[in-house]
């Protein structure tokens, strides 16, 4: 199947699963997912499956990327924090829809690979940092949007505090063996949450990875 045909199937799959925001669909169509996929799995780049990228991390399913991105309700002037750069694919999609993305990754080799892909694709509005994602990026706060691509055991209070009032955070929360995708809106009084359905992510870990 040729790349254009695979992208057509991707868009159809996304629509079928409720991803209907035209800006999200356009961004995912424009970003070459195969660039962010290890060579051994590039034949599966546009399939709705999670793919291993090393260091016990994964490239999320296409539909999950679409659903999380849509849930953020992004605007073109927004500043976004991403926790878990991974291969860089989610950050690249976000970069097509907002002013600037700040992305934190605890695995230095993954971060280096993602940064090289951004350069290759001439994506200039992503700033990266190797660090502990649970701490966020306080020097750049507040953020209008935060996305966490690993499962936390509870809503990370330190990251909610880095949201602007009225800002949204999308985060997988693990409760025992079940994970739920949650959207958090910061309010003047605290935070309100919305359940967005079941997901499966690697756990959110503290500290830097020992490579």
C-alpha cells in the first residue's frame, strides 16, 4: 500500500473512532509517521497499533494520538507542555496546531533521536529538555495545555499548578489494572475532570533514566 493510501486509511480510521476535528486530521495527515517509527516497523507506521521504540517505551496508537490531541482543544497561539517526548511523533502533531511545544523526556537517547527528526522535518517550534517529567517545566509555566503520554497513579498536582487558569491537561490515570484517559481543566477554585475512556500507556516514572 502506497503512503498516500495509508494516510487515507488513517484518516478514515480516525473519523470512525470519533476524531473529527479538521485541524487534528490535517496535522496527522501532514506529519510523516514513518519518520518516527523504527525501521523494523515502518510497514506498520499507519496501522492503529502501538509500536516499540526502545527503552520499554512505545509509539502510541494512531487513534489514541488523535483522541488525545482532539481532547486538548488546541488553539494556534497556545503554549503546550508535553511530558514524554518518546519518538517525537505526538510533539510533531502538536507543533502543527499551536504556537510552541515544550517537551520533556527522561531517556536521553530517545530525546536525541526525536530532536534529530524535528531538524530533519524542519520543525522549529518544539523545545526539548531531558528531565523528570513529573516536575514539568516550571521555568516556562504557565501553559495553556499539558499532555502526558504516560500513565500517572493520580492527577499530578505539580503539573496542574503549571496550567493557566482555564487551561486543559490530558493525562492517563491508572487505577489498579485499569487506565482511564482524563481531561483536567484548571479553574479558579481548583480543577474539574472529565473521563475520556480507557487507554493503555507505559507508567509515568520519576527521575532521569539510567542509560
